[in-house]
C-alpha cells in the first residue's frame, strides 16, 4: 500500500514537475515563429481572398478560420513551451500507436481528391495522419536513439530503427503521398545520422533511398509519378490540364519581378492560380512581394532552422537535442521543397508551406511543435536574448 | 567517451545544418532566379495576355462628301461572325457548321468549309464576310436558341460603302481589309478619316467568373472626321458619262482622263479616269481586255505557255493600273495644247504681239532639224489669231525661238511645270523636261514650244492653263475643301492657295480671245456650244517613246483643253485619250466634241446663262406640250403655236396618246404624232443610219422616217458620228433621236 501510494505520489510530483517553471525560452526563436506566422497570415488573406469570394461566398472565409487556428495554436504553443518536453516520452507509446492506427485507417477511408487517401475526417476535425506521422516519427526516433545511445553502434539496432522508419514511410507511401514519404525518410535519416549512425549505413541508406525512389516510379506509382515528371519537364505539354497549376505558378512568380506588384496586387490569384491558399501560396507571395520579399521569407525559414539547431546543440540532453533538430529540420525542409515545387525546380509533389498554407490542424500542430522547441530552449544553455 | 560522443553529434549536426542551409539557399535561389529573372519577362507577358482581354473597338471611318454634301463614301455597320473552336463541344460541331453555313449564305462558306474551321483547336476564328443587320439578327437568334453564346459571337465592325459605284473612284480610292485607305483621298486623308480606335481592357478569369471588383477600362472609339471635297457629284457624273462614251467610241487603249477645274481657285470640280473601278469591289479586274492581250503576247513569246505566276503578275499589274489616277500619276507629251503656255509667255515677255504675222510653208528648219506642220501644204500667211486657230507648228516654233530658251524656261518654271503641283492626292508624278539648270538648245526649245519632248501631268497642265486664263494667277490645285467632325462641325477649311502671278491680266485676256477663236473658227470647233463663249486648244501628240519601231503603228495621245466663258473664264476642262484605236486620231475630232458636251451640261448647272445669236436661236430646241386628253383641235393649235407640226392618226375627237411625250426636247419645226383612238396601233418606224450625214441631210432623213432629230454638238461643216437610237431599231413615230455631229479636224 505504502509503496503503491509512494509510487502514486512520486508519479504525481514527477508529473507536476513537468510544469515546473524553468528558465526563459529563446526569444529569437519565438519571434521567428511569430514573425513567420503573422506574415503567413497576411499572405494567406491576400492570396485566398478572390478564391474565397468566388468559391466560398466571402473573401474572409479562409483567413478567419486560419486566424482562429493561429490564435488557438499560439495559446497551445505557449502552454506547451511551459511543459517539460520529457513529458512527450510518457505519451510516446500512445502517440505512436494512435498514429499507426490512423495511418492504416486512412487507407480504408473513401478516396478523396481523386485517388488519394490522405485525409481523415473525424467530423469536427480534418487532418492528414501523415502530418502527425512526422511528429510521431521524430519523437520515436529521438527517444530510441537518446535512450539507447550505446546501442547505436550496434548494427542490428540501427537496422531496427531503419525498419521503424520504413514502416512509417511504407504506410504513407501507401497513401500515394510521395512528398510526405520523402520528408519522413529524410527526417529519419537526418536524426539517425546525427544520432550516431555508422557511416556504412549512411551510404547504405542513401542507396536504399535512391533505389526506393526508383522502385516507386517503376512500380504502382508509375503513371502518377512519371506523369508528374513529364509535366515537370514541360508543363506546356498540357497547358489547360496537368501543366496548368505549374504554369500559373510560374506566371505569377515571373510577373513579380524584383520588387513585386505590391501586397494585395497579385493578378494570378484571381482564379488563375488554382487554390492559391494551399500549396501554391508562395507563388502569390512572389508575385506580390517580388524576389526580395521571397528571399526575406526564405531567410526567415533559414534563421528558424539555424536557431533550432543552436537550441538543439545546447540542449540539456540528447533527447531534447534530437527532438529540436528533427522538428525544425522538418519545417525547413518542407519550406525548401515547397519553394522548389512552385518554381518547378522539382516535380509537383503536393507539399504545403509551413506557416503560410491554409490548414488549421497543421498550423496548430506546427505551433505545438514549435512550442516543444521553445521548451527545450528553456532548459538549454543558450544565452537568452 | 561521452564527451567524444557529444562532439561527434555536434559535428554531425553542424554537417546537417551546413548541407541543409547550402542546399536550401542554392536550390531555392536557383528556382527563384530562374523564374523571376531568367524567364520573368516571358512569364509576365504570358500572364498579362491571359489576365487581360484587350478588345479593340474600331472607330467608324469618316464620310467623304462632294462639295454639296452628297455622300460619296460612307461606312455602314456590319457584323463579323466569330467562333471559339477549342471551347465548342465536338458533338454539336456538325450541326453548328450546317446552320452557320445556311445563315451566312455565302458561297465560299459551305458546311464543309465551316466545319473545317470549327475543327481547329484555336480560341478565336472568324467565319465568312461581315453580314448586315438582317442576317446578324438571325444569327443572334440562333445563338440564343441553341445556347451557344459562349462559343459563337458577332462583333460589330464597319464596312466602307460607295453609293455611286465607280463615280470618282480614282479620286476617292478605296479601303483595304482593315479599313485602311488605299489610294486617292482615302489614302491621302487616311489619318483624318480613320478616327481613333477604342479599347476595352478587362480583367479576365479562366472560368469567366465575376471578379470582386471590376478591372474594366473602356476607351471609347472616336469616329473619324469627314472630308468634304471640291468635287461636284453632278459635274463628275457628266464628265464620267462623256469620258466613258468617248473611250468606248474611240477604242481607247491606254485609258483616258479628264479634269474640270475652277480656274479662279484651283478647286478640282471633277476628275476622272476611264476605265476605272468600283471601289466597293476594288479587286475586281476591269481591264480584262488588256490582261487578255498581255497573256496572249506572253504566250506567243513562250511557245503558247504561261505560268500561273506570270499570269498573276499580269493581273496584278492590270489591277494597279485600274486604280491609277491618270490625271495626276501619268505624264504625257501635251502636244499643241501646250501652245497656250508658249503663247502666253511670249505675249507677256513682249516678244510676241497681236499684230505679228507668220508665214507657214508647211515646215520650219531649226539648226539641222526640220519640223513639219500638221498641215503639210502649209498655212501660208497668217495672223497670230489664225496661228492659234490653225495650231500652226512653224508659227509657234518661231514664237518660241523669239521668246528664247531663258524666258521659255522661266515660264515653264513659273507656270509650275517643273514641280509637282502639290495636289492633295497620292501618287503625283514629277514632270520630265529638258534641262532645268542650264540653257536648252534651240532644237530642244523648238520641240517644247509646241508641246513635244516634255512630259507633264494633266493636273500640271490644267493648273497652268487655269493661271493663263484667269488673269495670270497660279493656284495650287486641291480636292479637299473642308474637314468636318462627326457632328458636322467644320474643323478645317482649305482655302485656295495662290502660288504666284505668272502673267498679267491683260496678257491673260488677250490669250482668252485667241482661245475663243480656236473654238469658234479653228481646230476646236467641235467643242462649240450654242449660246456660250467657249475657248480652247486642241492637242495631238505622237507618242515618241513607243510605236517608233518599224512596222509598229504609231500611237497618239489626243487631248483638248477648253475654258468657259471665254470673256470671264470660270472653269477649265482638260481631257485626254491615250492611244485611241481609230483612224485620224486628232484631238479636235475625237476629244473636243466630248468637252463640248460637258460644257453644255455643266455651264447651265453653274448658272452661266446662255446668249444665243439669231441663227442659234433658230436651231433651238422646243419643249413639246402635253396634249393628251385634249380635243384634237386644241392640241393642233397648241402644237402649232410652239413652232411644231403635227400629224393625227385615227378619227377620234380627243387625243389619247402622243409621240413624243410632253416635255420632250425636239428641234424647232419638229413633228408631233397625235393618236385619237386608243385601240389604234401605234405607228412604228425604222430608225435610219445617220452616220456621216451633214445636219441638213440628217434632218431630211429624220423627217422622211417620221422621227424627230435632236442635234448635238457643232453643226457647221459637221457630219454625224453618233446617234442615241441604233439604226434599224423600230420605234414609235415622232420619237426623238439625238444625233451627234462633229467637224473632222485634220490639222493641229
């Protein structure tokens, strides 16, 4: 009994200890997040207004919803930034289990958006399990690598970790969600690399990744991916069809020039660019803010990643470090890939721009994750600004 | 161990950060720079193209009026059918093609042809020629009924319309496919007539959805200004009628031209070239016989073959030719008409006096050259007036030699014969004269003195002659009097431009006397019009640059320049026919009668009253009274009172019909046939051949046949050369047949 009660008390205090007030968080990182969120909201309003007015009956349709989620997400971020990030280890099992269930479950939902099973609709909320999948994978890998640091030299263990990555990637690939698969794979790879993966395996994984990619093209995804590659190489092959979105994006970016048309002045958002509030919001950004505005935003993302790494390197433990790296790297990589897509530098993969693209759940998710990084910064040895 | 491990992690994290930052910066930088700076211009242009629709609304082209505001050229609203083939449902194309073809009802646009257009993958195609209101309404109904509004439409456009067909076509010119002026006033005043096209610039969305706010910017089209010509539609039509008749009668090979000028202002009252073209169908070949001849010639030189290209070239040249305004664009040797210039210069310089006399042995020798007179036997001893009447070459060569090269050239220059007149018409040619800088030789002077070896345009010559007869004032010729805006407000008035005074009023007056003599007694007799004082000068120039090869027939340009009234000149008419295909090609014979007829119809119109001499009055025509339904006795009395005779057919008491009808013009003493029985068959008579008869012979023949003859043209020493009703035709007794007379003038 006593033991039991002591345990309970222990548990209680330790749980409470997660909410213990610790150091101040990293203001630089906070302002970078806040800045990107605000700019993202402004640009979302500008980009989505005509489409919203035409398809939803009100120019404010998207911005009001996104604004609500942003406020909610910010509150959550501040809360999360006060919760010791070790708490996530406690929920790791649940999170991973629920994520896997959703990743499998989504495959059995009725297909939306043509052939893709990507969205789960829980009635009150709509989201992509792959978004949670990224978080779950980062959490899981960070935990496993940090906890079994010594076993990282063990080949079998590394293969086990790779297998975990493979499970996540495989499930998302089954959704036909190539970009998310690539993201998951890259994040997993980076975490394992930083976590001490042997260089032999690094080479092995590189080969695996490449061959997996090739395999994806020549197997069931052939028509989907190869078409994407075809219209990537020359979107003008089908100006009104498969190349349309890419072309409209290029026309938007191209007409922005160095200085842009000025905020709110995009012409392409007037129903030319399909769904300008989603994956292609950055083309409207380029059209309105020009090369300079676009470059500043890219630098903003770069600073975010840099600051995240600084926080990581000064984290009190390995779990915090890997978690921080995983979370900011995920944001940075997604931003880079999105920009490469809108400029047609890589094939169109359907990847959103963090902080900018419309999507309440993913914005809230993003801010929560940024909250975790902020919390890590509280206990890190970073000089507080 | 832990420390080493940590360093390794540090190291690896930095590697990841570095690779990511470098990769991220380079790749996104590449993407943006490539899109914004390398291809930006191309993309932004494409963006603009798709975002904005820029519709040009054509301005209505201004009208062209004659001096009395009669419309010579106007623009009518028509509608052009267009389709958007790429957006049209494939399934309906067949039926749409059939319906459009039927609605258009244009030969070239069969169902197959329309379907071919509909099968294209373009966004915009026009079909057929523009249609008028009625057809446009039907097409619109069809579009509404079949709900094809998004793929078929009509755009309003303007089509040029010339209500008088050929009238003044070489002056007016015509317009091309885009309503741009080609040739004539249409080209010269294109800027004025065109107006400013309007534009509708509107933002466009791919689905055609409404925008939250409007981007539309409308710039209204501004209707073109109208141009009022100095051309008088009536005078122009008179000129063209007689010019056309002349061209046909004399088988003129190389077209004919005529200008009527107000001598006191330089205004061109009429200007015509025949054959010309219908500006409503400018690309219809009118010089077909010429094309045929050229094709035949080509075939002969090429073993009976002709390539498509060669034929097209010939046709294209013929088309250029039919549009050419001979009166300003062709230079020619004016021949004896030029003696007016030589004479007036010599009178002015006082190297020639009214009292001078000349002896003509039929030739004259200048240096080593012998010039023959047209009258081979020579005119003998003659006064200056007679020299004009006879158009004596040796006399005028003498006058020229006395005047001297220096003076001659001075007047050639001051009469404006060395420079373009600056008439406001396109395509004016420069004259070609001997030596404009140094001094001409005596031989050159001799040739130019009587209008040979120098080549000038008809507009130059009539401008110079106008100056010679109007008191010496050289005006710049012009065809446009006024520019008006679309509401009829005068924007610009073109005043007469006096270039300089060339000769004195006295000299001018003297000259007019001599010219009147030419018409009343000399080679210009055929231009004589009873009641009017007409002056003029004939001209017949051998074309020295062609037809000189052995065996080739000589070719001539015959001309006549008349002025009226001779005591106070108001108008001048210059007419020339290039290469008449008849024997005895003399200006006095072939051209003067036509000019006379023109004067006869134009002078009364201009309010110049006729003063008849007694003998003229006798020949004067009478207007027949209308006596139908009157009693026979009354009718007879009435007819007799007019100096006419009558014959009655039938036994009735009242007149049921008469021939000729009331208000017909017949000569004094003519016969009116009265019918008193409506059932009685009208008496038919056969029209005799009048050609070659003198006036009295012709009259006898007319009376014999039971016809009335109306005499046209010069009657003294004349013979008939044309009749209004062809010989052998059966007509009612008493019908008036107009017979034209002229004197055969065989000297210049």
